[in-house]
C-alpha cells in the first residue's frame, strides 16, 4: 500500500514538473527513429553535454548506444501535433510524415523549424530501472530565432508566458 501511494504521488508530483517537449531522433542512413521526450537535461557546458532518459521498451532504444548520433529537437508551441505523433499516436515508420523533417550529413533526421536542434554523439549509456540515461556530447547546433517552447504540464500542452511581477 505504501508503494502504491508513493507511485501515485510521484506521478502527481511529476505533473507539476513543467518541461519543454523535445523529439529525440536518430537514423542509420536508410531508417529514421524518433520519440517524444521531456526527460532531457543539460549536464555541462564544457564540453556541451546533455542527457536524455529513454524507456528500454521504446522502439528507438535499441538504436541508441555509445558512439551513435542523435538529435534533440526542442519543439515550438505550434508543434503539439508532432509531439503526439512521436509519443505513440503514429506508428514508428510514419512519424516523420508529421512536421518538416530533414537529414544532416550523417543521416540524422532533424525538425527544420524546431526552436533548436542539438546534434549529439552518445558518450555514455547508464541503465537504471526501466530507463537508460544516454549522455550525449553536442557536436553542432541549429537555432531558430524565436524562443517559444512547447511545454508539457499537468498532462497537457501549454505555452509559456512572461511573469508579470505585481500580479501577486
Ligand atoms: C510529453 C511526453 C514526454 C515524454 N517523455 C518521455 C521521456 O522523456 N522518455 C521516455 O522514454 N518516454 C517519454 N515519453 C513517452 C514516449 O514518447 C512514448 O512511449 C513513445 O511512444 C515511445 O515509444 P515507441 O517509439 O516505442 O512508441 C513521453 C511522452 C510524452 C507525451
């Protein structure tokens, strides 16, 4: 009973951890793989490094490992349909029909109008419980001029607004 209560309150707490929505993408030249993820965090700036937590049951998990390349696409507030498609609404092989996707010289797919595309090489893969933490060193970055993230909060998609100091 204690474990059930803890698991439920953990989920409730995570609904309050608002996060920018990303799509993690990778490819092997002929096949493309992608998945919606919010468990993405900056690790260090020198070298520029990120981590992403991927469920071992996710289709793309088998296609990531040390030495593989991936792109972390930071979604804009207009990209909720892309997030849904890459979170399982579309089958893996038809996800890239949603959104404007291109490929870099290594064959890694990237969303051309994302807020930012961070192209990484995986340096370390740390399994923990149901997930693997993939630590990726950033090789190059594309930036969109607008900062307008798609946020996932309380189980729904929202856009960020500036805080007005004297609202209270
Ligand atoms: C907003 C949102 C954030 C998500 N974040 C993660 C995440 O960080 N890591 C993860 O493994 N799955 C995450 N998921 C779930 C995957 O996107 C989902 O299971 C997806 O279908 C991947 O599995 P598949 O490719 O096997 O279908 C998230 C889903 C949503 C809607």
